């Protein structure tokens, strides 16, 4: 079952090695070349466009970020899920260090990159990927002062995500409850799947080693405590916690207790698969006239009103953006809207309609007309059937009705910390297939 | 925070290396440091800066941690190329491993473990010993991994120095990270060792499960993966384990979740209570679904694993099919995997919705995805009898869109549907026939032709339809030709009228006289003979009822499935192949431990041999060599029940074959060589007057070791015995070596029957065959021979062109391995083909491309593994590019060796 990778490569977009770290001495830089040749072959045959590539005894796993490929070469049966996640974490760490991970930033910081690669992985086994703690003992030139005397305790501690001795004048916690609504509506107007993925995003500015306890209106918990749950408790389908949360404790009595990392992190994510009414409904009528003209009539309706809005009587969706696909050879747009602005975005083959503020219970419209070339290829490929896609944000509102009942913060120095909680709902993968 | 290191990449003009050398020796610290950075920059872009070794190593003794790390990095890269100079670094390493700063101690031991130079390794032991017991957990966790590094370089040393015990002690360390790394190291060492090193007792299990709560996420993965090997004693223990592992399902790290799922699935096997099992299934579903919101690469890994999980436990996700519906922006590799799972989860309950989805996908733009969606509809029809009709009507709707590749794919699956539900849906044939002209892909054409032939009696104009294909008969691919041949015969048998009669003449003529495809020709001749001798029998044969095909969506055989599930979420579960199929080790590990085992084996075997040596000693007294060999024959057959040895006594065989049949050739008879002389493996000078020449050969489908003994010593040599060390192909003697006492100056030839896969050696495939031979007078002689894969190529390795193409396509490209054989040459096409055929490498097809000849050939390797070969080269010019595609690509290195030999 054991398995480690042999080397980690950072390649530029053309497959040239930027930096690589050999962990086990059983692959060579030639491997990067072989990998890239294989990758190019794949473009011919998209069937094989997998993130796992096998060639001659070596397995390559790769991800791409900006103009950089992060790739591992392995000869053993390593844990694929762990390695991919590790690669994504490497991206996070580099981003923490260099703001952006790209070819240039890697070149500009290759010394630190080597140092980090040495610390994050040993002999092909992932070791440590907490960017914040790493930056306490691996520093870029600008921050390099003197020889660090020892690794931070956190590297090997049970609390590996937080260093001791953090101090703030003002102790504060910001908690954003962000829900993304994913929805897929079929051509016949039927909702074929919908779910809500929520995240509790925390930013902590707390001194010392604070013990936190979070209370939600989780039905299982409330029922266990024998409280009435009418109307306000919710069922969460699947909850995932940041590694700081004590899982055994949660399993035991549904208490969410933890010592948080310093700064921002996702405390938990959850998923609800209950059917939600689409918050914004879009209907599009497409008429083709005599092969040379196409007419679109798009109606958008906001279907949220007063549901679970605690602070405001009526919620408003902001930054609404609706993308309606049009044929790739459309020209001469003629667009009229009843609200907001719409424009033709040829690079997306779409009409993009933006409405800054969209109150609940309203309906707006856009009409557009495009010319089409009168001559079409005899056997043209079928048109791309892109769906209508919608983006929006609704502040002070959650679909699930989740509520933070309390966030207790206890530190031995006894300071008072202020928790700030915000709620927001956003469109995730919000797709309506066109007729 | 951003650096500006890129300046170090800027190349200085001429004399870069001398310039750097000067800077490295500068007395100014900053200049020195910059110089080292330039060296590392040069190393990064692939320039060879190994000549600066001494100068860089001189910078090693520094207080500056950054500089030290850079020098260490340099050492990792170049120590191998400068092993003698690397020793210069040892002192500093040893000193650093005692530095007051734990970062430096850990760095020293971590780096030393990465330097794979024997001389350095020797010095690693003492620092490692200290570091394993260091006060600082950061040093201990680094040392724990270092033990695995050392084991990889020199396993013996690790065992001698007792590092394994220290490592085992670290499992009880009070620091969770140290525990996790110790577990990872032990698990890796266990993987390469045959002895039990890391056995998980219920005590360790409890300890490790407790450590789980405090580990880093990566450490949790190490521990869960190691613990999944643990077999619980009973259902109760299994339930306890599951209870401790279940909270991990809530972890944000997908690898932790999947490893926990693996462990729960493993333990569930033991749990008898259906309630508990049902409850566990319910608990695993949401985390599995959530994995589909992860990054696409992780989704891919998750989907490949879910594919396995639903084959084992279909109930877990039975109600979740909707989450596998494809999103518009999913990468194609995610969509393909989702489709696969949708087919597996399709049921009578959800089929309508699933069909709507498939129909939607079938109108997307990605051709491969569209084809797969169409095929998925067909597979659902085959899987769900009650939904078959709905599936077909969706297919018909799709055909009406008249997108060429959709139509072709639909016809292919409809043929399968007909085979699953015979005589049920023929009414749609008319619709299919409308698309006849648009078919241009062989598989679609062949399917359509099959349908016409199969239902010829119900299609009024079947003869016209078939006739339209016949015109192009000679140009069609083999697959279509074969179908046309069969369909025409069916038509004729069903409607023996004038039209079909003429057609059959044309087809048979085309398929016999005018083709060079042996399969087609053979089939045509069989039909011809059947039709001309007994038309009724022909009917019985050709129109016989065909076996009904079934659903193949749960296609993985159950023992393999269990093995794959035990490997969640490793590469094995992604490939759906057992680890041995792709795990490779590149470097040659030191052969010392093996050698020892080898000698032991020989020695212990001796004690088992005396009786037989007595036998042969008794026989040696017989004076007449011919009588002797005859006398020996039956005994030999009994001793070696190899299927090879013909039971017939030697004299019945041709004279010149005597020497080839396990018999002996006495000195006075010429050692009738039936081929090129055997290579000398043990020269007279080494063998104290005994010379042994030997080679592996293949005769009549069997493998033999052909040996020639020549005695130029002054004494009679007798009591010959032979033994083979473990080798990649597991070759071993199938019987005993039969050599008569060798008079001084005499020689003897023998053929020793061999069996394969008897004592297979672990490790990477290699061609080494170590042989030991002994006799009563001399010490044991050891010599090395080479395994050649081509002796395994069996006589039935010929593949027809269509089959070859199909097999080629059915194998993923990852199974193709290519190598240039610079020494190989094709002197003459025909001669090469003939020569290769003698070695059971069979010609399939050839073509020319830009002055290069491309030969396609087939062979059947060990255990019947098909090898599809593509040779590219110019006639008479040395250098042949050889590609091989096979279900077991791990044999490729051996294969290339073999081809290299064959094409010399």
C-alpha cells in the first residue's frame, strides 16, 4: 500500500523544466520530456486527456496553474488522491509566498522554491503544507534576517496549523457563511439537479491558543440536546471540517470545537441536496428567421422573497450576470433591455446581460437580434449547445437557513473576542439548458 | 514577498565555469553565496556544473542556513557523478548532524539519505542512530523517513544496525508526526521485503487509531493506508475499528476521506449485522458525493474509485445518480468517468431521466463523448430489459438527426441490442437501412451488414442492400469483408434464389482467390466446402442460434475487484489494475542479499540430491554410451514430467536429433550441432578445464536449455547437477541434468527441459539468468546467462489483421512502449519477415511511410500475453524503431532485448 513519488517537476507551458526536485533518485529530468511528449499526443486523442499519464513504468500526475505545470513522476503505487491534493496545496503555498504562482515568480524565487520543496515532501511522502507556519522558518530574501534557531513547534505539534505566542491588540473573528447554489435545468424546464454547497469562511485575529466552539442550528444537535427544532433547524447532508476541528468529538456529540489557525481558512463546508426553487429563473426564446437573422427574447425572474432573510425585509440580488449563448457566426447585434445593460461577447459566443441590482419578485427582459451569414457550410458541425449561465450574489441571505447560534472563544488570558457573522448566497454552477 | 533570483539565470559570457570557480573561492561571503546561487541556477536549467564540485563543497561549512541548503542541494545532484570527492562532505555532514539547531541536524540527516553513494552511506549510520533518538521531534520525524531511504540503498546495513527495531519503537513516540513518518517508512520497507517486518497487532492498531486524531492530514493518510492491511479477528473487532475510523469521513482532505472509505469497506466484509452494514453504506454516501465538488483531478480519482465501489456495493449510491450528471464545464475525462458510473447506476426506476441526459450528451460537440453517450444508451438497453424499448426509441430519434458519427455509433449498439433480444425489434431495420449510404466506419458497416444477414428473410431487398457493399469488397477492411462473407452466405441459405447465388459466387471468389488474408480465405473455404457438400449442415452451422449476450457493466472479476478496493485511492484503483502491472523499479539494487539466498538454495538442495547422484553414479558404470542413453531415457521421463520430453526412446528419432533430446552425446560421436555454436559461458580457464557453453532454445513449443560440456581437464568428471537462481521469468529446470561421466578430452551435449514461472524473482524485469553447475570433482561453478524473451514466443502467436487492429485499439496508449534499437537492422524485408516468423514473430501488415518501412507483427509472450509490434526502419540501414503494445507493458524491456537479438 505504501507508495511515494520519485520527483516533483515544475514545468513551463512548453514543458521545459523550471525547477525539479528529485526525491528518490530513480527518475531523471528526461522524464519531464517524456511526460510532455505524452501530453502532446493526448491533444490529438482527447479520450486520453486524463490527469494521470502512464509511460514506460512511470506514472505522471499533473495539474496546471496559470502557465505552470506541477507534475509528479512515480514508479510506485502511490496514493493518487493524496498526491493531487498535495499538488494543489503546493500551489497554495507558492501563492502565499509569491502572491501568484507563474513561470516568472518561480524563476524569481528559485532558491526558496527549492527550500520549500525540500520541506514539503521527503522521499516522496507529503510532509508539511501549512503556508503560514512554513513562512516562519523559510523566508524569502526580503524577509530573511538571521539564522532561524529551530523549526516552529507547530511543524511537529498536534496543533500543526498554529504557532504559539500570537498577539493581537484587538481580538476579532470574522465568519462568512457563503452558500453556492448549483442548479441544472433541463430543456423541458425540469430541474434535474440542484444542491447547495456552503462554506464557513473564517478570518481570525486572536491572541494565544484560543479554544473555539461553534453552535449551528443543526437539527441533529438540537434534537440531541432535547430542544425544540420547529422551523429553524436544518439538516446538513455532508459536513467536511478543516483539520483543526476535533472530528471524534463531533462524531460523539456534534460539538464543533477547535483551535483555529491564524488568519483566513475554511472552517467547514457542507452540502444540502434538497431541491431548491431556482432563485433566478431564465427563459429564453430563440427564433431563427430565414437563415439570416436570429432573434432572442430572454426573461429573467427573481423568485426569492422573504425566505430566511433575517435582517432585511426584502433581499436583493446583486451583480447579476446572465450569459445567453448565440451562434458563433452571429454579427450585427441589436440589443434592448428593460433593466441593466447587455452586450455581445463574441469571445464567449454569448450575449452577456448584467443587472447591478435585482430585487426579489421582479421580472426583466432583454431582446436581441443578430444577423447570420446567409451561406453556411454544407456539413457544418452541430452547434455547441452551451447552457444559459447565471451569476449573482444575494447578501444577508442563505438558502439553507443555516444560522450561527454562537461562537464561543475562550483563551486562558481571558480576553473578550468579538465574532462578526455575515451571510451571503451566490450562484455556483447555475446552468439552464436551452430548448 | 517576491524575490529577484532570476538574475542568477543570466548567463555570463565566455569562461563561465572559471569565473564561477573564482567567485566560489572569494573571501567575501556575499559573493560566495551569489556564486552558489548561480551554480544552482545553472544546474536547474540543466547545465553540467559538476566540475565545480570541490569548490562548492568548500562552501559547505557555513553558518548561513540558506547557503548550506544550496550546497546540500548541489550535493544531492552531483555526489553520484563524483563519488570520490563526495567523501569531502562527510565531515561537515557528521558535524551538522550534531549542530545545536534542530533544523540543521534534520537537514544533514535528510540530505545524507538522499546521496546514494556507498561511501557516504557508511558514514550515515552513526548520525542516523543519534537522530532517531533526538530530543526534537522535527529531527526524529526526518530520521524516521531516512531509515526508509537507507533501506532502499542498503537493506542489509539497516538490518545489521538494528534500525528497524528503533523505527518500530518510534510507533510509540509521543509525537504524532514522528509516529506517522515511522509508519510510512515501515510500510515502504515491508513492501520490498519478503520477511514480516511491520506486522500490525491489535495493540499497534489501537495505538495508531489514537494517534490518528492528532496527526497532520498527510500523516493520517499514511496511518490509514497502513492499517487497511489489518485483518480484524471477528465482526466485533471490525465494528470497533469502523467506529474509530468513521469520523475521518468528515475530514476536509479528500485523501483522508478515501482512505477511511477503504478501511471501512475492508472491515465491512467481516461485519455480519445487516443493520450495521446498511448504516455504514448510508454514512459513506454523502462523503463520496461531496468528492465531486473537489478539484477536477481529484474528482477523476474519486470517480475511478466510485466505479469500483458501486460494483462491490451497488446500494451505496443507488439513489445518487443525479450527482453524476455531467456539468457543461466538466473536463472531458471527468465526463467520461461520470458516464461510466451512470450506466452502472441506471435502473428501471431512474432510466427515463438517465436517457434524457444521454440524449442531451449525444448532441454535444466532443465527438468521443457523444459516441460514448450513444454507446451508453445501448448498454442500458442491454442491461435493463424493461427499458430496452425506450432506449431504442431514443437511438432512433438520434439517428434522425443524421449526424454521421451518431448514426454509426447507434447502428453498432443496435446490433448488440439485437443480439441481446433476438427477434424482438426488427421493425426498426427499415429505419436503419435509410442511413446505409452514410456509413463509412468499418465497425458500423460490419454491424449493419451483420444485421442484414441475420434478418435477411425479413428484409425484402436484402440482396440489393448487400450487393451495394459487394462492389467495394476488395477495398474493405478485413472486419467488413468477414461480415460480408458471412452475411452473403446467410442470405443464400435463407433465400437460395438466383440473385444470391450469383452473389455468393462473387464473394467466395473474392474471398479465396483474390485475398491474402488467411482468416478470410479459411472462412471462405469452410463455407464453400459446407455449401458444396451438405447445404443442410451448412444451415445448421451458419444459421445456428447465437448465445445471447449480457450486460458487461460490472465487468471486473471479483477477486481483482477486491484487490483493487484494497488499493483505494492509489494508482492501482485509478488504473483498475493490480500494482504489479505498473510498479517499476529503475535502479538495480545491490544483488548481495540475493546472492546469499542463491548459495543457500544450492547448498540445501544438495542435501536433497544424494539419492539421484547415486543413481547417476550407478548408471555411469555402463560402458556403451548408446545403451546408456537409451537406458536413461525412461528414468529421465519419470523424473521430469515435463510435457516436453517425448516418451519415445531415442533410437526412434532421427540420428541428428539424438543430441537434442536430453540424451548424451558421447565423445567419439561428433557433437552434431544443429545450429550456430552455443556461446561459451564458462571458459576452460575459469572452470579448471571444464568448459560449458549453453543457450536457451525453443523446440516444438517447449523451452530447453541447450548445454555443451567439454572436459579438457585430466580427470573424469561426473555427477553433474544444475540449478537456476530466481529470475524474472521464473525459469527452472523441469528435470535433472543428464550428463554421462565426462572422460578427459570428451564433450557432451544435452537438452534440459525447462519450466517457466517456477521461481520468479521480485524486482524489475531483467535479463539475468544465474546458473550454478556442479559435479563430483570440482567446486560449484557459477555463470551468468541471458534470458531472452523470444524463446517464450509461442507458435500460435499469429494474429489476423482485423484482430490485430481491434486489439491495438482496445489497449490504452499507455500500454505502448517504444524503443530505438540502434544495432538492429532490416537487411531485406522478406528475409527479415521469414527470419522473425521462425522465432514466432508473425507478420501482420506492412506499409511505407517517408522512405521507412513499417512492419506490423504479432507474437504471443509468456502466459499467452499478446504482443503487438510495430517496427519502423529503412532497409539496409541500421537502426530500427520498435514499438510494442501489450496488456502487460512491463515485459517491454525484455521484449526489446529479444528483438534486438533477433534483428542483429
